[in-house]
């Protein structure tokens, strides 16, 4: 995720774990994240420094304790609102709690909600240190701070949800004396040792790592627990469950990722723990950020994929164990793309939302992914998918159309007949706690003064990024060099303080050459060599984690905030910077490639690839008059404090529930009950089968002529129709020639062509034309319209049948084809359909026109009527299967007969959430044949 890593930015060896043992003791100075939503037993930081509001002239102190979440906004007087009034009000309202949510159960009575919300995120908000048999050590996990704040909000009294967070434990680390000597120096050394930290203010190395390691030559070196694996017993796991349940994020259920087979074993061995992130962080993360790999033999990728599937399955298992009817599940981010579908397979009516925190690129990138189908289908199991910006959502819907052939528009995707809503929710931050940390944390004023003193007389440009190639640090340095070149008046008067924390990207972490780090340090040396002197270096580069205090102090002292990311889902650093600038009003230079850009139009937007443009923007920002800075900051600030992370959570959930209410999910179609079907099949002596062809007996393929029946299908139909008790019909939109050619050799089959225009009875070779008497004058007009669109839609073509006409766009560009089909349909409905009695039908990547008086429902009715409907005459077993809109006519026709319910099985092929008149569903054509073979072989046994 592309949120900033604050507030927990310290490296793991910082001596300030947030939570230690079951007592959940928080250390005062670093635990600001714990301050707003105090957990019993967790000590709060005190906030003595004046809040922004209190520092404003004439402002009335709202409360004495800014951490008091029950504080109320101050009422402003009746005079006209000045900018300052607004700021004052915003400053306070952002800090005051929102009124508790209205209970979603009251708002959406039709949904039968339980009031419980299960969030699924890749990792729990803590890093775990483990020693068998004793308490776990829990530290705040860095990164995705906004998301963790959202969980805290959902678990707080401010909402009526009962919240449970399900997440992976993350890489469990052994407690310090279980580690190898190497591990004791750099706890991260299995991954990438952090550089020796330096103190930002004193600029002195704190190099603890330089201490010599005592070596006892008489002892065998200890086994490396991260290599050998860590064994965690059932009791250890239970102890952790207990420790986790009392934090500010509410109930936290850890997912244990291991190779243990089905049932969780008594003792779990955690080994090569990094493997669980490999597929998502090596394959998905780069691609989502527009980076493509070179070709490989694909072996490693297959292994990573297997782990990715297992990871998602283990999450599904954990959630299913926890699930109660009416629960809402909210899945976060690309590590869990498969989870929505895995959940839906097991709980068809489940309410699931998904939110992607990273960018979603153009389909041109996604289509390069070997598992593109699985990934898209996985996430389409959700009822609603949220994105940070409109362009990401647009890319997603377009991808579903291009890669999966699903119809989509900006409101959502029709996946197997189910509507999956797609919407945009730019994430915010917890402005209130940032404000408190930046202005109220102990010693922060000292740190601010320290930095100012260090760079007295200089303008300070601040950059804080992760060292991923997509964060644009190299672009920033290059632009800064050009700035110093083109604007010599600023030399010696400006310093760029650039802080980078280690990359979070698996692939880059393990790059032995550390290319990006090398590139950055070369650029820093070049700039300092060119423009520095013995006493001053214009780039101060800190490759290290910062403590929250240093981080916020840095954002406060900045004269310019500079963000040049080349891809970023959101970029919450920019939002935190705005909160920290409430007294200075320093401008923000923001890359147009960050998700935040769309919501912050008052920042100075730059294209990070245009170095000269960025250099100009730096000059503009440094020269900006105070009044303009204030005015721009006011607008930015207003956005940040009104669009907080709590607001984001609420909006997402409200929209999800509204969508669920409008597409009645409670009527999800159940999977065909095969046992029931078989029972009735065995009992019945008169049985009627009606099969659609395309999409039911064969999968939909690019070229309609290539959709020929497989041997398995033909054998099944032959065997089924050989039983004299069975009447078996194919009721298709296909023409007689096609049906004759591929199924005509089975004499016992009944055939109906062109959506009911023709029928060929079992045992006969002649076709009856039911549309004989109708005037076909409409055909020429339809062909003319089709022709018009064929000429303008590359890859489309017309299929002329005897009566019905079909325009196919399956081989055209999917989005353009769908667009043209809509236009074509409108043109037909406005002209031909007004003059003639014909129906225009949208099929799967086609448009069909046929006379209105015949349809598949008419044939179904006729076939049932041929038996007669009186008891003893009517068929005792009817199985009718179809996949598309035209087959719904059959399902509707069957509903009109007054036959016993367990005698009639109407089955749609597609998702359970499809809007259909069928009573049952099967997922795909292979399941249709499987179910029929089951009946047939069962019958042979009897
Ligand atoms: O009704 P079915 O069997 O699903 O067929 C629908 C359409 O499928 C297309 O593939 C055929 O080219 C059309 O001619 C046909 O009408």
C-alpha cells in the first residue's frame, strides 16, 4: 500500500515497543498512535503543547485535554466567516468525535445484518516477537498507518459495528536471545539490514551495530531460527489471541500461515515466512505500479502462486470459522485478491466488500500477468470494489471487459450475471491524532527548534519516501540539481532534507546490488560535489527510519514539501504534511502520479518526469507570497480534516450496504442440489430435458463457429436420450444447419433453432418453420443497420440465419465493441423495432434480432403442454438449463405451470448472485455435463 509509513517509523531495534506482554504497557514518547483511542491499560501520551486552534489569535481553548475524544466543537459567533474562522472550526471539528454512526441495521432493514464487521488485511497491526512458553512481544507495525487507524475507528465506540480484524501474523521473529549473533545486530538481516541510523538533529551516528560481537569458540553456533523454523504450540497461539484482543484495533484474529495440512496442528512450524508475500510483492506490486519483469522460465512464479492461493485459502478458512449470518466482510488490498471469491464459494449470500489501496494500472499491464483471469475473477466475488481514484476504477472495469469479456460501465461490472459495484473512495488520515503527535508530543518543540537551528538561514525542502523505485526519489534529486543550476540565486540558501526508509518491495529488498540505493547516493554526491562547500551540503540524505517525533518535526519545519512519486496509490505523507503545516502554510509540491493529487487541487502539481518543470515548481513554491500560501493551505487543510480516515470507512461501508440493498443479495440462487435432483430423476417415469447450447453445453469462445460440442457432451446427450423415459431437447439461438451438423446424428434428440423459430422433433429429420407466415421485410432493414456498424467496428461480423440475424463483436475491441453494440441497439429500437414486430436482444458479445412472437419460452411451454399438465400425464421431472438473457424466457415459462416444485429444476449457468428466474445455478458448462452424467450413471445402477 502506498500510504506513508508513519507513525511507526522506528526500526525494529528501537527500544520502544508499543505493547509489551499482556499488560499492554505503552511507552509514552512513541506511542502516539495509541493516544486517541485509549485502550484500558495503555498509558496515554500527555499533550501539553498548545493545539493549532489554541495558538490562533483570539481562539478559545476548546478543552483542556486534547486527547479527550468526547470534546465538542466550539460554537462560532454569528459574524461572517473569515478564512481563519473556518480553519478554527475545521481544526476543532476534525478533532471532535463524529457522532456515533446510525446503526446500519436500522438503516438497511432489508439486509438482515448482524451488526458485526470482519476486516481482512494482509497483516495485523503488530510485529511479533516470540519466545516459546512466555508472553509475546508486540510492537507497532510500520506502514499502512491510515488503514490501521481505520480499524481502530471501527473498533471504537464511535461506530455501532462490532469489529474483528483478521490478518496474518507477519514474519514472527524469535526473541532476541534466540537469534544468531548476526540477527542480534540487525534483526532484519535475513531480509535487508537497515543502514546504521543517524540522529537527524545532532547528525551523529548512533551506530549500535558497531559493537563487537563476543564469540565463544567452545560452543556450537546457535541454529538460525528463521532458517530452521520456529515452532509455535497451540498454547502459544492461544496466549497471543488473548494478548491481541485488548488493543485499540478491537478483536484481532491472527492467521497462521504454514504448510500444516487441513486441520490446524498442535504445533505449527513457521519457516521461510517471507514466501507468503512473494507473489504479491514480486508479481503484483510491480505490475500494479506499472513495472514489468523481464521474461523468466516461470518456475519460481508458479511456486509463489501456489503460496498465494494457500494464503488466501487460509484467510477464507479463518473467516468462515468466525462468520455468522449477516456479517459484513471487508477485504483489503492486493495480497487478498482471491479472498472474495473463495468466501463466496463457501457462503453464497455473504456480504463482501473489497478495497484496493494501491493503483490499478491500464489493462495493458494486467493482461501481461499469467494469472490475470484468476486475479480478476477472485476479486469479482465481492459485492463492491473500491479504489483510491477514478482512473484506477476505470482501468479495472475496462480490464474486466478486455480480459474477461464482462460487460462493464463506470458503476460496475456484470460478472456472470452478478452486478459488482465499483466506486471511488480516496483514503484520508486521522488528522486529529496527527495534529496531536505533531504539536503535542513531548519534546517535539525541542526537536523542531533543533532542526531549525541546524539549518538556520536556509529554506528547507523536505522529502520523505520509501526507497522503492516508484517513489521517484531519483527524479527528485535530478530535479533539485536542475533547480540549483537554473536558479543560482538559491544556492547556499536552500537545503533538501531527504529521508528514505528501506523499501517494502520484496524484489528490491533482495536486490544484491541495491541499485536504487546506489543511484541515489551517486546523485547525492554529485549534487553536493557541484553545489556544496566544506561547510554546507545542499542535500542532506538520511537513509533511515525516523521516530514519529523526528518525522513530524521535520514536516513542521519544512518551507516546501516535495513529493515526486512516479506511482503511488494515495500518498498519505502529503496529507500529514498539510496537518503539520497549519502554522507555516508552506506549499506542497505534489506529483500528479500520486492518488492524492486528484483530491488536492490546491497543491502545486508536477509531472516528476519533467525535471525542468519540477525545478520551476520549487522556485515558484519558495517565492510564493505569504497570503497565497495561506489561502492554498486553507483549502488543503480543509480537505484533510474533513475527509478523515473515519469518514472514509463510513462512506465505504454505507455505499456497500446501499449497493447490497439495491441489488437484493438475499435472493442469491442456490447451487443445484444434486441429491434432490437425482432422487426425483429416479422416481420419475416421464422426464423432460431442455438444454440451451452456447454457454450451457459449451463454453463461450472467440469464434462462434469453433464452439462445437465435445465428445463428452455428445456421448452424454446420446446416452441420456437413449432412455425412452427421457425427452431431450436442445433449444438454441443457433441455426438449423449448425444443429443438424453437430447433433443431427442423434435421432432421439429434439432440436429447436433460432430461438424457437424452427423445431425438429425426435426421430424426425424435418424442420418445422414456426415463423413461416411472418413477413420477413424487417430483415433487410436490420442488415443495413448491422452493416453500418460492421463497417465501423473492426473485427465485428454479421451472422445471417434463416429468420434471426446476429451481429457479433466478440472479436472486436471489447470496450469499443460494447459501445457500438449499445449504439446499434438504440438505432434498431428507434427504427426497425418501431415498425416491425421484432425483438432486439443483447447476447454475449452479440446483438440478435428475431420476431417477437417466438422465443425459447414459447418452445418450453409447447413441450410441457404436449405431455398435458394433468396429474399422471405431466412430466414428473423437468430439467431446463441456460445461461443468458434469452434462456430466462424458458425459466419464466416453467414458473407459470402449476407443477410440484420438486418436479421442476430450472438452472442458470453462472454465479449464484446472478439476477435470474431460475431456481438453481451451476457455475460452468463442465458442471452441467457432470450433473447429467451423474444422473445417467446413477440410473444405470438401478
Ligand atoms: O441460444 P444459444 O445456444 O446460447 O446461442 C446464442 C447465440 O450464440 C452465438 O454464438 C451464435 O453464433 C448465435 O447464432 C446464437 O444465437
